C-alpha cells in the first residue's frame, strides 16, 4: 500500500479542471496515498467573473475547497496540477501561484518532487500540449521529476493520446468532448507509483 503524500492543485473557472482533479483524488486514494486537494487562489476581478454565469456559479460552489499554499508543495512527495489553457500557457492565476514558490526553490525543497500535469481547452489544438510543457518548464527549474503518462496504457489513446498529460476539449456548453476519466485515473496512479518507487529507493540508501 502506498504511503505517498500527494498534493493535487488545480485552477478551474467553470469546473472542468476541478472535475479532473477530483477524479485524480479518488484514484490516488484508492492506492492508499494521503491526498490533499486545493484550488489556486482566484485573482480575476468580479466584473470578469460575473460576465460568465458558469464561472460565478463554480466559484460559489467550491468555497469549501482549501486554497493552495506553497507549504503543500514542501509536504508532498508528489504533485498533480490540473490547469486550463490560456493562449497556449497556464492561466494567470496558476502563474501567480508558481511565482510564489521561489523561497522553497531557493532552499532546494522542491527538488525531486514527482510532478504530473493535466489541462483543458476549447478545442484539441488550443494549446493543450504547450500548456503542459510550459508547466513542466517550471518543474524542471525546481529539479522535479516529471511523471508523464506517455503511451503506456490503451486508455491514453481513448482520451486523445496526449503523452505529456491528460488533456480534454470542452464544448461551448462546458461539456467535455473526450472521455478522459480513465486516463486521469491512470495518470494519478502512475504518479503515485513513481513517487513510491523513489521513496522506497531512498529508504534503501
């Protein structure tokens, strides 16, 4: 049974990445991992949020979800990020959170964390791969270990075949176009598995 500590950190304006994060949470708990799920702090002005009723509705519906703090990163053995695509990169909310990790990075406390990323966009070529790769660029600066799903399981092809991390398209009504739940489950369990290997290896030194 896993004794991995997993942080799942997401940002979601209308709920897609929240759902991906919840699927990952459920899958990781099935392995026995200790899981903390938290959302990135919203920094958009009320006028922007209120311009999209689904955005305001989701924000109000998730007030009980803890806000992500950088000390979660220090606590965790592994981290899964689920973040939306914004012009081929992470949203400003996520970037702001990443920009607060400099203190831990300078102390070497983010090195060797196992990290994996997921994303969503309005169409398959809306920057999904670029967003995950951009997220991983920050992780490389941390000295983290990337646990990408690759093509190690048939469920990944069913979900669209993104080897860098699960990604999903969302239609105009906010519905997921691809069936990605199984891919998320695989990715979460794989991330925990890699983190467990590293923990076990450290214990044998």
